[in-house]
C-alpha cells in the first residue's frame, strides 16, 4: 500500500525540506517572500542554493535546470550538472546563489513575436521563489521566469505573476475600506485555481499507425464508428485495468511532486478521462498543470499507451477541455466569493461579485482570446463545450437577489428582507441552491467561478492573466470611488446597483447550446461571437486592452503585439502542418489503398462474369465500384484543390491576412478532402484500409 502522507511532496523542496535544510533566518525570509511577496535579500541566495543542492543530491539529483514556460505551450529546460573540478582530478558538487537566481538561454530560439531579432540571442531565466523547486528525472528543477535582454517577458509566468500582484494590490485597497479603524490581518490576496484536465488514452500501436496523430495530435481522417459515446456508458464508468494502473502510477508521481491530484474518472467519450486536483495559488497551480500534462504523456508510454491532449483528437465524439476553477482568497484563508452571515461579509461578497460581472461584460474579448487556438476552434460550441459567446451563469436565486437590489424591492425567499446593502442583512446564499450549468462558459459555482472554455492542451496562464487583470481593474475603479465617498455605505450601495443595471446583459442562466441564445446574445444583448482564432486576435491589441494591461503593468504594448504575432503564426503553422499531413496521407495511403481495393473488386466481377457469362444483372461489386470510382475521382480533385490553396497562401501580405486565408480557404479544402475520404472508408474493406479506424482506436485500451 502506498503511504501517501509519506511520499507526498517528497520530491519538492517544500516547507518541511526548507525547515530541515535552511537556517532559521533564511527560512523565515524565504517564507515571507512566498507568502507576502516581500523581496528576498540577495545575500541569502548562496545559503538557499547550498541547501537546495544538499537536499537534491541526497535524493539522487545530479543536475539542475531553470524550468520555464516559453510561448511554445510547453515547458523548457537546460540541464547543468552540479560537478565542479576540485583541482586534483576529481569533482565536488557545487551550486551557487548566482546559478540559482539567474540563468541564460538563447532567446532567439523561442517565439518572441518580433521582440527579438535572430541575432539578438541573449535571454535570461530568473528564479521564481513563490513556486517550490522540485526533482524530476534526477534533476533539480527551479521554476523561473524568462525574459529578454531588454526585460520584455518571453514567457507565460512573468505576466501571470504581474497579474497576481495587480489583483492583490487592488483587492487590498477595497478590503481596507471595509476595515476602517481595525488592524487588518490580511497582507495578500491570492487568486486560486483548480484545473480539471481532460485527456484521451489510446494504444501505442494505434498511434504509431496514424501519421496524423503523430504529426498533429488529432485524426485528420476517420469515419464515425458504429458505436461511439451513444450509450452514455463511458462517463463515470468502471475504469479498465490498464487505465487504472496508469492512473495509480500517475497519482503517485504527481503526489511526489506536491500536486494535489484528487479526482479521476472516465469522461464522456470512449478512451477519454479526467484528472482534477485540489485548488492552489494560481502560479503554483499553473506550474502543477504543466507538470501534470508532461507526466501523463511520459507515463502513458510506460504503459504501452499514448496520452492525447489535443482539444479535438476525434471528430464526432467529445473533445477535451481544461476547466479553470478560479477564486480570490486572502492569506488569512477567507474566500472572497464566499457569501457570509453578516451584512459586512455579504456587502463585501456582492462588491467582489460585481467586479467580476462588470469585468467579464466589459472584457468578453479578453476571455475569449485567452482560450483561442486552432485546436479549441474545433471544440467550442460543439455540444460538449460552451459556445464562443462569453456569458456569466449565476443561478436563479443569486440572479433574483441582484435583480431585487437593482429594482430596490424586497427579496423574499421565505421572509421579506430589505436589500439595502450593508445596512440590512442579505439572505444567506447556500452554495448549492442552483444546478451546475455545463453549457455556460463562465459559471459561479458557490464560492468560485468555473471557466469551461479553455482547451485541454493550453496553459492555464492565459485565462488567469485575463481574469486577474480585468478584476483588478474593476476593483481599482470601485476603490477610487469608495475612497473619496463621504458616505461609504451609500456609495457602496450605488456601485453595486449601478453595476447590476449596466452589466446584467452578460448574465445568462439558460442553455448555452441553444441557437436561440446565440441569436439573443448577439442581436439583442450586443455580446461578441468570436467563432475562430482569427476573429479574436485583433481584439488582443485593441486600444482599451493595451491601456488596461499597461495600467496594471501586466503587459507592455510591445509584449501584447508580440503575443498576437505568435498566436497568428501558430494558427497558420498548425493548419499548414495538418494540410500537408492530409495531402501526404491521401496521396500515399488512401488513394493507393482504394485503387488496390477497386482492382480486387474488378477482378471479382470479371471472375463472376466469366463463370456466369449469361448473367445480365449487375453484381454487388459493380455498385461499390461505381461509388468508389466516383469518390476516387473526387479525392483526386480535392487533393489538387488543397494543394492549390496552400500554394496561393504565399500571396498573402501579412500574418493577419494569412490566418484569415487559412481559415476560409485551406481549412475549407481540408474539410472537403476529409468528407470524401471518410465516405470511402465506409465502402472499403477493413483489411484494405491503410490505417486504424475510429472503432479500432477508441476502444483500443
């Protein structure tokens, strides 16, 4: 039996290890940095580095690395050994404070979106002391930020940390106003996140036989199998032994790394599963999610399987997302989205709730951009994910409470209660007075908000940067009004009432999959419907968004524009790789296979007619031959069409025009080619089809 408390965090230089290996003053200083954001005394770096080295070497580590998250969607690391020549032909194990705090990498080799020229190679990694170091593959991994020689952020961690500082700073301004005359125990407000990770497991042999899965992570061809998720028998079903063995090892490896892996189950589609952790501070949760995805892929190989993290690896069955459960929590343990029992607590809850409502309404575009990507374009609005239209679910009871405040009328669930905020008692709002709305892009679920739009392969950083920043901005506006108010309670009431009235259009508690809602949202409420990545990206550098991020020092304009360029470039590159892979498979696999099958059928017809020369009725084979021959001709034409579309893409003048062209022409040609090939698959004998079918793959584990 696994002793979970014993192994948990055993590969993390966490609190217990810090207490054991660090002098008391160094321990207190480092904890103060982690918990309260205080700057760490540089003179302690050597002490901390030596302690980390001793701890890591005792656990078998031979190397260290600055572990960072460049704008590639994955993590990066360069390993250096601890060895240093001792001058006598041997070595000693050394690790200095300088090596801990700062590293250097070739910044020109990572996406920079124009921030760096090819010849400007120098980039720096800087230790993030708020996230624990850990051991992976006998290497001490030090979580770091990554920036250019000029100081621009080249990673996902740096702007995330900036946004965390912003929302904490503005939340504290608001909280202090509720504590006038009191000595506050609150020093920091932490955004917290629990990221639910969906994924597919398939047999390794099936993966190796499909070049589309190898090159793109998703199937570019594949007819619907006789059985998919039609019977709803996979969701929460009994976990198969092979998958259970994988999950057991995954849990243990994640627990060693300090990841609070908690819930695991089968998801809706065959071969699909989910892992959900307990929540953590958003910076650590983001690091942990990157580790989770990496560990899933590594361990699946050990078990003869492959873990697919693409948002839509199979057409016709559910895609995979990553639900972000976001909240704000004080360093004293209070959840600011937890309704309370007193007027004071409830007024504060309503003000923070209004900051979210106003922020989501005013910055729908930023939330949509934060989940944009070519993989997620296949998933959003596909009846297993929320639509691309951003809305906010509050549930009927909380919505009725807000309506009562707006209208200045009593709210009466059981007894009449005046709704003047902060003077009379807001009724206690239990967590579970409403159903969970799985069709909502952004839903209040009792004491947190669940963003259901993020794709399974994406970093958690993007939407959390957006959420932290937009809520920080709204709290700043509220704080400024309240700080100058002569009557705090009256102004508080006015802010809440005005916010509800001005931004209630973003609240929707109904079925997000209903076409009537999309029409109402766009035509009557004026909400955005940004269906694809190219639709989203111009908003990334809109004046209001540039100003927003600059106000809170999260992104400089140059950093925003660079990310826009990277997203555009990535969109085009992904579709280009997929298109080239389709052409390769269609030409080298599908066309020859179907031609060969037609030859077999023709030979069968010839034999039959030779044996029965007087038979006038067409044979069954001839019917199939006619259909396949016509489809083969169509396939040939569609190959040429896609080829031509790719060639004409070179005529586009800029990245924006190119992304739109790929969406409107290349993707359209890919869809036509797939439809023809999938129809051919249905008519071709299984023994003659060149690669595993959906039925083979989805039920392979």
